[in-house]
């Protein structure tokens, strides 16, 4: 529920920013102590960073290295590997709520695959 107050669900980054403001402007020793403790905990435990892994089969007839090369251009924040199973694995680490990160990763992978298909189509089209 708390994450719904923030567009991406990254409440921790926003809260940390506000804690820094409170740290600079609080006068009460008790408040300063509470703010310092909250800041320490927020820096120790990051609940708004998530790693999402997506596996995609290499389409029949496609060169896996071609696909990986172009996916790297389209998904520059992903680690991309070819698994022994022949699938391409994309690993993303992003900030936000888990659902936000999962949705943004899925959207980005769909867009990237569509872009790679266009590149392949242009490469194969007589021209």
C-alpha cells in the first residue's frame, strides 16, 4: 500500500531524500536521533531494488549471437547470456516496487524483441 503513493513504487529513495531534509532542519535532539536511525536503516536495507530474470527462446532459424548483440543495444541495462538450453536470459536490476519492475522489464523486452525483428527484416529484405 505504501508503494502506491509513489509512481514507480520506489518509496525508499523518496523517503531517504526527505530524511536528508529532516536531518538538516530538525532542531529536537530526539527527532535528530530518530532521523539518524531511520537513515541508517534505509541505507542498510534497500527494499525497492529488484532483480528480474526473463528467458526467451531463440526463434527458429535465428542466429543466437545476432539476437544477443541487438538485444544488448536495445536493453543496455540488462545482463544478457545464452543459456545451455538455447534460451537467451536477460537479467535486469531496477528500482521500484516488484510489480513496477516486472512490468517495465516485460515492456522493455517486448519492445526490444520487436526492434530486433525489424532489424532482421530489413537485413533480409532485398533492397
